[in-house]
């Protein structure tokens, strides 16, 4: 890695004001010398520029000018990768950025792999593994709450908790192994009790971290909410109201929606993936049948159901076995009209309609009740208040897996201590717990684990 210089476009492909090409490695300034021509007689080439300085000039390929650019030189270790880095700011656009990158690659750099800049930052000690993952979370943030959580993790809030937990477990392991090294001095009952109490504290810390997994998953990936109901109940109109724009075609003709439409909206700071579906009824043709099949598939995959009823529908018509085990909100639409069901002698109270978790009355034509629906969605998927302290530690699925293994090993360790088992068995499970916790911050990361994590990053990051 020391002799390998990498380069990539660090900004999204497409037209824009500025595109950035990032170059990192020991030879980054020398590579830039080959294709950068500084303006002005007294200007210096990149290899002779002072750190954290910017020069104006041109990128050339041979003698052909590619673009006018600004070039920044940042020398190790005060860079993102802790390697010498050059960043080139050219005009935004597919062709200028591509040709500038080609010039850099011809100068001796190679194209970076996905996430390789962040991987180098981790390998060079600039970030630990949890912080490196936060970089991806930061880029993918879709709400301010998700951004706040990613920033806390990038700042090391999770890492500090995990490192403190690992240090405690290592300290316990050191005490156990010290007694193993001196078998003539058996561990006293009171010392065994103290170790057990410290392990119980560690298990409680693991439990607290695991309790943040659901909130972390919601902020990172969002909640899938399927909007279902009979044809013409107002599903597409509801989607448009929730998004605040005309995304789906709305028509008084039943069966207008033939396919599923997915869009993400920020609902009280939470990313909610709304899925507009075809109306559920007996299909009239093959296309509608396929749309209904996809609707049922979306219903099966959704974590939240928004069941839209026309104001004229009776609550008894809303039952569906496919709702079992799913959070559900019944949305009574068209409340600006006279709801005939209200006067029906057999109608159930609104709060009992279809056994839903909540019932919200709206009018997609006037916007009545939409804010109340958003609040109901937030309360259904996220229990309690959202506070700034909650974002300091929110684990992801990889962390959850590692902590579950650590908790299981800690439980076996505590059982062994209580039963008076040999200290060799106690130490064996303790080492497993320490290794599992260390995976979170990269203390015990394998090459395969790193490949799996960084391959999900974009090229240029």
C-alpha cells in the first residue's frame, strides 16, 4: 500500500458546478506533476508545493489542454487517509472529470477500489472501523436525525463505549489468566464473586448497546410502509400528500395504479419508504393481476401497513389475514364527504376499526388530517421521544451480530464462574467475548470482513 497511489472522482457523476478528483499515496504529488501545469512563472509544481496550499493551473494530456483547475496539495499525516493527497477541482461534467482522471491514471496512479480511501484511513489509524462505517452512513443520510446519528458515530461516541467495554473484559481476562499461570493459588470465592459482578456489568452494557439496534436500523434504512386498500380508496392521493408533490397518477377511474411505486419521505425526522400499490380486488386482466401480485408481495415485505378506506366503506370490510403481526394504521379517507358508514347501525366504533393499531381520518383532497397521520406513523414505528442523547450510540446490524456473540460468550463465562468450572474454560469464552467486541472497532477485523464493509462504499470514498 505504501508504494501504491490511487485516484478516483470523488463527486457524483453528472453535470455540476465542480467535480473533484482525489489522489492519495506516497507518489500523489509526483503523479500530479506529470499532468498539471501551474499558471504563472514563479508557480511551483505539486511536488514542491507546501502542504495545504492551492494552485491555479491546467490539466493536460501530452500538450493538449483538458481543463482549467484548482489543485490542492495536502501532505501526510494531516489528510483523510494520512497519506500525501492531491485534490483537483475541475469543471463539473462527465467529460472534464473523466479526462482529468485519465490524465492522472496515465501519470502513474491506479483507479481506486470502492471505499479504498476510507479503508486506507482505517488501516493508517485515522479512523476505527465503526467510524469508517459512519462515513458511509453520513453520505447515505436521508433525514437530519440520520445525519446527527452518523456524525455522533464518526466523532467516536460508539467507539468510546465499545473500547471501554472491551478494556473491562480484557482486564477480567487478565485476572483469570494470572490465576491460570499460578495453578497452586486457586481463585478465592470472594475474588470469583468480584469477577462475576464485573462480568454482569459488562453484560448489562452489551444489553444497552443492543437495545439501540432497532432505532439505528430505522435511521439508516428507513421503514417500509405499504399503502393498500380497494381501488379508488385514495391510495395514490395519500402518497402524493405524504410526499408533498404529485408523484402518482390520480384518476377517478378504478384500477389506475397497475404497479408499485416506491418513494422515501422524511416523516418527523424518520425516513419512511412509502409503497403505493394496486387496488386489491379480483383482477380484470393479466396486467392488473400482476399489479395485485406485486401489491401482495409489497404487503408481505412491509413493516408498516397504511390501510386506506373510502369513507363509505364499513369497518368490517377491512379485515385481512396478511396483516397479522404487522403494525397497521387504518386511514379513513374522503372525510370531506358525508361518510355513509357513520350512520350504519352495525358499524363498529372508529377506534376498533379493523383491529388497527391506530385509526386516522383524513381528506387527501383538502389535506385534512395528514399531519395527524404523520404523527401517528412516527409514534407507531418509534416509541418515545426522540432526543439528542439517543444518537450518541446506535449500532448497525454488524455491530448487533458481534454483540450478540459477545453476550452469549459472557453468559457462558458467568455460568462457568458460578458453577466453579475450571478457569481454562472461563478464559476460553472470555477471549471469544473480547474478540467479538473488538470486531466492532476493528481490533480483531479480518481481511474478509474489511472487504465486505468497504465494498459497499462508492468509488472515490
